[in-house]
């Protein structure tokens, strides 16, 4: 949570405030003059300062301390208190960067409202700083399948331009990673990359979050678009943006400017816009949930991000990447993958895509053995009816078929699974199942199976194609 530094020359006041805050679960530090205050700030940056304007026997008054701290530690919110408060002092403090102004004698409820709000601001600023530090790290794109290489090739083509990009693909497939790849390989790489979670912002706060606000009480607060100036803004799941906000974003894209909530000045911005969606925007437009004009503004360069099922060949290298990452970040065991585990993962269903794979690997590393390779039995896809040694438990449908039909059904599904596992590569499939390539082709033809040349796509049977 971080602690709160209380600076006041009156011992009773600073101890009273401290006691109130401790009762609410906050930790506090106290200072009676400017020297003590600056020593506390430089030794350990507080999450929040409560600062008296008038300090007896001090080298600096409250405004001087405010200026110094905001210069050296701009992310620390400062609440000014004074027994001699008037509107001129409030305005001066706000202009110098104070978060808020409270007049003595203060109301405890009012104090707590301001403190809670300021602490939330402090938390968000820390998180934003951490994200900016992460943005400086290179974005790793992991994979070697044809579908993956096609996507990366398209991303490379747009990195050096300012064209707006629309990334489409299922949830968990890595659209934000693709957006970061575009930014970090662009001419704007040294500028901010700011994510707007269109589904996660409360509708009544969207405009304040995007455009910022101005008020006498809280001063100027920059919104996400202003924070992204000179860099890239990423609209995650743009289909979930409220209709009213879509209209205003459309105006921003046209004018490259906006007005803060409560303000009157036009704020000019220079932004690269990247958007993503897991929904069919044509359907959203038809249902009047998404504005067609905004769609055409955002969809200048459409790029598809493939699902994990379309790039099954990449599953082993992705799994190994996550194992190494969890070892470095959490100290989880760095285990190898057995051949059986790889085979099973490449045949599993992945509705949650790469995010689901990452979660599965974390679960296995936490719950499994600390040594030895990861085995297929540790994976959830291997859960099911108990098997006796030497026996395979049949599904109900298969068990009721005549032998010839059951054998054909099994062979068809088995070969479809293996071909999909190897991204449609017949040579690799034939090698794995132990058949000559020509013999595999004959078998597939006899089973009514046709193969697609597009790597990563599901192979369909004749019956499926005719249906």
C-alpha cells in the first residue's frame, strides 16, 4: 500500500492525523519541519504527503516543499492543509501540482475521502511507471509455424509506417503482444505505448480516462490519449467501446485534438493508433453497436492473429518459453517436456489459446513433481476414464459400432488429429504414424479425407465439406 508522510509543525495535529489514518489501516511517518520532511522523502519515497502550508522554524514553507517534491518525485500526490486557508492559497497550491487542498479545522470524513482518492492515484501512477519500464523490454514473438511467420511478416510491413492497424483474432491469441511488437519496432519505440482496455473502463468514466480532466479541486489530470502523445495508443477490444465515446474518438482521429473534461483548451496529440477485436465488427455494425465510420478509420491495415489451434507446431516452443519464464520470475522448476506430453498438447483443444497454454504450464509446474520431464498424465487433457494396462476405454458411440465402421471412424479421427498437429504437413505426419507418404495419401483417400495446403488449418473430411 505504501506509507503516508505527514508534515505539520503542530505536534497535536500531525499525531491526530496519524492516529486517524492508522485506524483506517494506513502506515504513517511524521515530520515537523522542512529538513525532516525532505530527509524522509529522499530516504524512502512515500505513497502520499499531507503537507501544512505554514511551517515554523523551517528553511522552506509548504509551497517550497511542494515545488521541490513535485520536481524530483512527480508521482507522489501531495495534499495541502492550512489553518489560514483561502482561495488564493488553494489556487497557488493546485497550480504547483498539489493533488488537493484541505482547510483546518478539517472534517475527518472529508480527510478520508481525499486520502483514499489520493492513494488510489498513487497506486495507478506506480503501476503506470512499472508498465513503462516493461515497455522498454524487447517484445519476443515466439513461433516458427507457417501461420505465425505469415503474421510476423505482415507486422513487419507496418512497423515503419504510421498507418492504423486493426488486429483480429480470438481472445488469448496474443493481439496485445502483436501491438507491442509493432510499436517497439517502429520509429516511435522510444515514446509511450498506452493500452486502453475498452471493456474494462466504466462507461461513465470513459471520457475522463481517455481525455483527462480539469478542475480547481484536483488541478489538471492527463488522460490516456495525452499520456500516449508522440507514441502509440492501443484500443484493446475496441468493439466494447461505448457508442458515445466512439463518436468522440472518431473526432480525435480526424482532428488529432480533444478537450479535457471540464476544460476548454484544445489539446493537440500525435498518435499511432492500433486496435484489436475478437468480435466480428461487420456484425457489430449491422447490429448498430459499432459505428461504421470509426471502423473504416481504424481498419486501414487489417492483420489476422492466428489462434493456437492454427499454429499447433509452435506449442512445444511456446511451452518451453513459459517454463523458462516461470523459472526466472517465480523460481518454479525448469522441467523438460516428454514426447508424450508434447504429442498430447498438440492434439488438445485450446479455446483460451496462448493464455490457456501459459496457465496450464504454470499449473503443472506448481502442482507437479519438481524434477523429471513433464508427462502426459500431468496434463488435464489426459484426464478421463481410468485405463487398465493394455486396454483403451472406448467412447459410447465407438463401442456400439460394427468393427469395420469403428475402425474407419477411429482411423479417420486419429489421422485428422495428427495432420492438424503437424500443421497439415503430410511428410511429418507420415513419419510420426509410421507410414510411407504415398501409403498415407491412399489411406486418407479411402477414408474420405481431403487435406488443406494452408498450414495450421483443420483438415476436413469429404462429408464435412459436402455438409
